[in-house]
C-alpha cells in the first residue's frame, strides 16, 4: 500500500533501544529501504510460532511428573520443579470416579473453582473418559493415575489453544485501528512479549488460568475494535472463569470518564453482569452450596505461599485479619491509580491502567500462585513493551517460580529447624520488587506521555482503544 493510505509501523529494532543494541553486529536496526511486508512471516505467524516453541518447552519441563504418574505421596513434583494441579485434582475432586463438578458430590472436596473453569475441566474430563473408558467402573489406583496422565495431556492441548488465542488477540489489539489515513498503528510484534515469555513456558500448565486470560485478552481486543458490548460479554465470561477480569471495569471507567464516553462503560458493565449471571445462574440454582464453595474458600483462606503476608507469618509477625487489611490497602491503591488516571496530562491508555490495577491486586493479595504471572503477560505487552523492563520482571518471576518449589520440597530448609528459610523470603520480596518496578515505569509513562513507548504523537494516542479511535475518526 502506498501514498496517504500507507500505515506507518516501526520494527522492534526501531522502537526499542534495547533491541536496537542487540542488533549490533547483525546489520543494525532496519533501514528506511527494508522490505517488511513481502515476507510470508507476518507478525501474527511469527508470534504464533514463537508461542508454540515456548509452550512446547514448558510441556517438556513437566515430563518428570508425567513419568511418575502424578503421585502426590512423593516429593518428586517439587524436587523436579514440575508440579501441576491438573493431574492431581483429577484424582482428588471426583473426576477419576466420573463425577461432574458442583452437581455430583462424594468423598472428596467440592471443586474450589469458578463455574466456567469447572466447565472447562468437565470438557477435558469427558474427552479423557472417551479415551480411557468409563470411570464409574471399578478401577485400580494405577488406572486412575494413568487416566490422570491422559487428563493432563488433554488439558495441555486445550490450554495450548488458549495460549495461541491470547497471542493472536494480543497481536490484533496491539495493532489497533488507524484513526485516519496516514495514521500510525500499533506494533503487533509486541505480542512477542507474551509468546516468548519464560513464565509462559514454566507456568502455563500449572493450572487453568490461561483460559481466563484468553477470555480477558478477547475482551481487550473487542474494546480495541470499538465493541463495548462484546467487551462486556467476554469480560463477564472471564470473571466466571477467574475473579480477576472483573477488576478491569475500574480502569475502563477512568478511560471513559476522560474520553467522555460513559455510555460505552455502562454498556460494557451491563453486558458483563448479564454474561456472568447467565453462566452462574444454573449452578447456583441447582447446587447453591457447591457454588458458594469458591467464595467461601477464598474468604476463609489464610495468608499463603508467595504473599508478603505469608512471609510475615513465617517471620512470626502474622497479621490478624488479612482480608480487611488487604481490602483497605487495595482500595487505597485503586484510588491512587484513579487519581493518576484523572490528573494525567493526557488520557492514559486503557492497558496501562488495567495493568496497574491487576498488578496492585497481585502485589498485596494473600496468596500468589506462580501461574498468576499469566494474568499480566498480555497487559504488560500492551502497557510497557520494552525489553529491559520485561527482562527484569521475568527474571524476578522465574526466580520466585524456582524458589517456591524448592521451598515446598524443603531444599532450602536450614540444618537448624529454628533458623527460618530466608532465601524463600527473599524470592517473594524480589518477585514483588519486579512487579513494583513495572508499576512505577508505567505510572511514569502516564505522567510523562513522551516516555510512553506506545504513543505515537497525536496520530494514535491509544491503539487498543477502538471506542476512542472511532470517536476521533468521526470528529
């Protein structure tokens, strides 16, 4: 495409000084006559290929646990750093006996997950039963473990599809929409910050979080295309799979207040509430107590692995009421983010505020499971696509991922039982420091828009805000 209709785009080596430095000796950054559009390797295909490699490496990393048959009686899952909830919960939440989540009960704990994640697990279980036979027949412990291995493989394939979907949606969201002829567009190769993330390889099959992340990425894409109702529907479905997507309605309110488009926010919020209600209503009506188990579990849960509150408990400084303190601190952080968004010299980008709110939630939450990093991957790619900051954050997350399994395997246990495991404490603080670093640079980008790596002058203020772009295009 030539002339005024040409869409301007920067290659990563042109947009990111850190990447440009890595090209020294390889020809340097792309020049003005570089041909970028004739190759079969489009940004989408590149990102999907990298995601496939990254995810495949993560599956190989889980091989020791697959070989041992998901045996919780040994320390192998922790010693080999390959633990996953998937294989174990198949045997411990009734799936191995052919029971359905929420609706069937037995001599096992009620599934402590939201309804839509339970549905995802049910689909995987049905596929597993087709491959392994009727689980309601008398089967041995060894057969249950074999079936758990099949269940893990089925979930791995389904989660891989979720990962590809997340990367594809991030490509589309980062690309954005041009507001008028000749306008620059976003940088779709920023999706590589999702596709190539070491944390994606290490944590993608620990739990089912990728399903909720895919729905949330779909909501971000819908907003980038100016579809607030579809944004709400996908966000509501995401909240029915994991609680955190609900948090994005707050940042969206600030964006809509600054852009004078409150009608779009109300459309999105109502659509989210309706979608969430329609998914949850059948289980609530048929099995109210089982439906409540997720909320009760999280309310009654004490400070746990990965949180600052857990470190304080290990250090003999346990906080009496973590729930109330969490709520107060998180409300204060959200208020600070709202003031930042309302007082910024230019309207902040939606991805920036969304990242800050979700990161604040994870920073002070009473538990931090290693796979929670997946929640932030697409938000970081959209909010702060810079190699240096991404590497700092990923290094902190990977260090914590390794140390939490070593802590559980008691590798870090000092010889004297009275001496605390301070190396694990350090890993928690380092993980928090990495997240805080990203929060600070994103907040700086909001206060100093010229520092924002995504903004491109006055042509495209927010490639991922399709509602605002449409309003600008018709102004």
